[in-house]
């Protein structure tokens, strides 16, 4: 897989819905129900962050849900890429990007949404062939004004801002011409997951999908 092919496939996944749920899953036994609730609300692309011991099992469970496109986030090293691919992840997301991570994703043929926070990082990724990137941490890096400013000299890159994005500011991000979608955790609040209130999560997903 070339970087251009990887980025094209990542773009197609990003365009499935305006919001990609960013999920920290503590218990894989509820993963399938969580995925079903989000997909039912109109959010098919799901990012499971590799921040918990249950994450890879959650990806396996969610991958069986019809209509879902499950990816792995918080890829920090090549071994994470391999484990995510083996678990059934269909795309990968990094908080920042190294050459080793890029090479591992290309070798594994795992479409990559590589993380960038500055104009220099965005340009470097564009040089490698990645025209779709994750802007992280979005709010801490200057939020909407920063992303708008980066877009002026580098209009070739489209971003998925993640980190501090919520229902309150998602629409403002989505209004930028260089935003392809946003990533956020608000659609799957921890209390709703613990209570197995899947109806509430579907409602939140439906609201996000309409942005």
C-alpha cells in the first residue's frame, strides 16, 4: 500500500459521517452493544483507542457488527499496528506520527489517519503522501482559529480534529473547509456505557450524525 492509497482510504472512512466516536473501552463484553448503538444512530466509523487492556478484544467484538467500520486509535509503536490489524481493525489513528509508525501501517496495509499538531508536521506528512490527517490535540493546539490558519497556506490537507471537540464546538470545526470530520468521545459517555443505556447513546449518535 502506498501512502496515497492509505490516505485515500482513510478519507473514504472519514466521509462516512461527520463524527468519528473516540472510544475508551474498559469491558469488551459490552463492545458489540456499544458499536450497534452508535451504528444505529448513523455513526459507522468507530475508533477504539488502545488505552485499555480490553481494547483489542473490543475491536474483535465490534468488527462483527454489520455496518460498522472499526479502527484502532492511540497507535504508538509498530507492534500496536500489527496487533490492531490482527484484531480486525480496518484503519489506524495516531496521536503523533513517526516514520516507523507510517512504515508499519503501510506494510500492514492498514489505512492511516496520522496525527499532526503544527504546520511543519502537516507539511511533512503531506510530503510523505498523506493528505488527510488528524489534528491533535485540537483545542490545546489552538482550536478552530489554529486549524483555520493552517488551512490558509496548506489547503491540500484535510483534517479530523480530535481532542477537546464536543457538541458545543463540533459544528464550528465542521464549518472549516479543511475539516473532513471530527473525532469525539461525547457520543459514548462513560455513565451511559456502564448503565448499558444504549438508547441514549443512539440518540447522541443521531444528533452528532446530523451536524
